[in-house]
């Protein structure tokens, strides 16, 4: 699951600071200094106590994490040129199967999947109104193999900038240029890349293309169709290299939670813990991009919502759902646990701990959610429907009496985005799983006003008859061994 994103710092802050005049800067510094001294004079002991507790916690978390040796990073390799050629050739074969003449894409996630350029890498400030399109066509070699033939529609004055992107192609990119006063859709139609006997070439696009472009293409004798069929499945079925990176980043994220948990003290806030976990992940070279940390009743909201200032108390379940990036790939895992210093010996006959939470019920739900997650592994078979996997997990939770408190779908695919299709929900009866698809399995139970439990791991669909493989370091074993 995924919640708030961290802001993109670099560009925004430089632009802002350039706009600050000297006087404004001086003003900021004096006000900042005033707050700094006020804070320290007013309550010196409290704030320094918290910060030394947090520093100790962070040092322990990072040291514990580094002591694992970070072996999990070994399965990850930055995608080389050959990987991009493989992806485009897979796409070319899919286009033939779908009887489509070309796939057309704007800078964004899909563009970066096929040619390593994201939207902000092409246009840092805001999406550009002049289309820069990658056009991938299938091409049949004399021996019958289908390979991709790629061209780029680009404004003339941007042609060199496009070449300087050094996109992963074995030879210089082939461009179709337009001047500012031209109709660029007609320019594309008039280019020599279309066979002369094709009346209205069929172009497939995906959801990342802004709507004015397909409307423009349709005016220039193109037939535009939406993403579907074999073409949609290309990005859904992960290559071995992608699975290696996903295994590394997801195992590394679970290991960071495990290391951090060993050091977590009572009394720090959810925000403090999120900050420490983020810095722990960074110690392995991964960059966190969302982090949901919730104690006790906060966790009844699956995507957060409170302000993160709740402090950790005895008997609180800690729910952490976090994602980080490695070589452009996402992790998305969740653990629910007690801190190591919380022991069942403190729980009375009614199942209540000192914090007055019903520990018996919390542990019962923890087990039910794990049983649901295990059921999803068995159901996640090649050619099963996406719906059937959700239903297998949901049935377990419903039988335990918590069906109404499992309020979201079982999971989603993930890759360069944390949330990718297909989606595992009980209505998705039309999609069948294929070997190499990668999914989260993240059942949860949310008791409003009290607590929430979710376990989230990453699974790869195997060949026919094989069980799905977990690639996030193994499931949680107990609330003390997440
Ligand atoms: C993809 O882009 C990244 C930077 O964004 C670069 O470090 C990497 O070398 C590129 N990959 C290839 C195969 O060109
Ligand atoms: C067809 O030719 C290409 C280029 O020469 C080669 O890479 C590919 O392996 C060949 N495919 C088959 C099936 O022989
Ligand atoms: C199309 O291309 C031909 C030459 O290939 C050129 O004469 C003609 O003006 C072009 N038309 C448009 C609308 O760009
Ligand atoms: C790609 O298409 C262009 C234009 O039709 C053609 O000149 C070129 O030979 C093709 N390249 C490959 C590798 O098919
Ligand atoms: C605590 O939860 C357990 C399991 O759901 C339940 O049987 C028990 O009655 C609860 N205790 C209290 C004091 O509510
Ligand atoms: C997948 O299941 C459907 C429905 O049971 C069946 O028609 C189809 O042949 C199966 N496909 C494979 C590849 O097993
Ligand atoms: C997960 O994968 C590991 C390593 O392949 C395996 O030992 C373990 O049994 C798997 N299952 C669970 C539920 O963790």
C-alpha cells in the first residue's frame, strides 16, 4: 500500500531560494534564530532528551542494519542497454499479436521503461505542450524474427537535446522533426516510416498520454486505440533482471524495518520513527519515497490520516508500510509488530496489558491476517484470475469474523511504480495471472478507534503448477519476529 509522497526537494527549493532577496533572507534568519533560542531556553531538557533518544535510536538502527552485511543488494543490477532492447523487442512481438502498427508514448513511466527517460528528465519545470513522442514499430527480419524499430517525433530546435539524452539504443536515434508553425500530427503521418499501403495506421497509447495528443493524431488519419492485450502484458510480466532488483529493494526494506525494530524506544512519535527508518534505508543506498508509521488506533486508517504526533506506548501495535527506490524500482512492504521490550508477562487474565489494549484480540487478528496472506500464496497460480487470489485471502478473514474490517483489495502489481496493474480485487475476474507477474499480498484488518494489522510481502507468479515465490525476505513469523 502507498500513502503520502515525499516532496521532490532539489528543484523546488533552488527555484524558491533564488526568489528570496537579501532582506527577506536576513528576516528569515533572525526569525529562525529567535525560534531556535526560544525553543532551547523554554524547554531545554525536554527537546534535548528527545533528540538524544532519537539519535541513539537512529545509530542503533543503522548499525544493526549495516551489521546484516546488506547481502540482499547482490541480486540488483542497473538495467543495461541489452535490457532495454529486450523490452522493446518484446513490445514489437506483442504489437504484431495485437495487430497494431505502432506504440506511441510520451516521457513518463512507460517511456522510462522502454527508453530510460522520465517526464521530469525531459521537462523539469512542467509538462511541455509540444509533443515529444517515441514511436515503436514492429519490424520483421529476413529470418522471421520480430524486432522493434523506434523513431522520435521532436521539435526541430529540441532535436539535439533529444540526442543528448543518451537513450539506450545501439545506434543514434532516428528523429522526425517539426517546426513550430507546422501541424506535428500531419508531420508524423507524412513521415516515411509508415508503409504506403497502410490506410490509417493503428496506434496504441497508454494512460500516461495526455488527451490532446490522441485527439490530434485522430485528425491526421491515425486510428488510436487504448492499451490492452499482449501489449499491456509486456510491462506486467517482469524480466529476470527486474525480479532481481525487486527482490533486493523489497528484502532490503523488510530488513530495515527488522533492524530498526530492535532499537525502537517508547515515547518517540510516529514522525520520529518514520524519519529514523528513512535514514536507515538510505544507509543501504535506497531512497524512501513514502513511509506510513502508525501506532495503536492510528493504524485503523490504512493510508494514515492523523498528524504523526502519537507517541509509542506499551501495548500499541506498530504498523509500518514503507516504500523505497533502487535503480528506479519500488519496494512496498508492511509489518505489524510489538517493540522488543513489550512482553506477554505484562498482560493480565483479561488479555489486557498496562496500556489497556486487548492484547489477546490484537494477536488473534495478527494470526488471521497471516493466515490470509498464506492462503494468497497458494491461490497465486499461473492462469488463476486476479479476483480468485483476493477471494482466497478474504475468505479466511471473513470466516474469522473480520470480513467487514478488511476494507481494501488484496494487492497490486509493482515495478517502476509502486502501484501497477493488474490489481488483485474480487471484481477483477477478466485478468489471468502469468508467470513472472509480481504482486503485493497485503491483507489487513482495521478496528476503528483501536488498532490495525496488515502484513505486506511481494510474490512472483511461477510456472504452471508452481507456488508463488516470496521475494521480500520471508513472511513475518510473529508479532515479535516481523
Ligand atoms: C539510465 O539513466 C540513468 C540516469 O537516469 C543512468 O545512470 C543509466 O546509465 C541509464 N541507463 C542506460 C542503460 O543508459
Ligand atoms: C534472426 O536474426 C537476428 C539478427 O541477425 C538474430 O539476432 C536472431 O537471433 C535471428 N533469429 C533467429 C530465430 O534465428
Ligand atoms: C509530406 O511529405 C512530402 C514529401 O515527402 C511533402 O512534399 C509534403 O509537403 C508533406 N506534407 C505535409 C503536410 O507535411
Ligand atoms: C527502421 O525503419 C526505418 C524507416 O522505415 C528504416 O530505414 C530502417 O532500416 C529500419 N531499421 C530497422 C532496424 O528495422
Ligand atoms: C479480548 O479479546 C478476546 C479475543 O477477541 C475476547 O475473547 C475477550 O473477551 C476480549 N477481552 C475483553 C476484556 O474485552
Ligand atoms: C486458463 O484457464 C482458462 C479457463 O479455465 C482456460 O480456458 C485456458 O485454457 C487456460 N489457459 C492455460 C494457458 O492454461
Ligand atoms: C519465502 O521464501 C523463503 C526463501 O525462498 C522460504 O524459505 C520461505 O519458506 C518462503 N515462505 C514464507 C512464507 O516465508
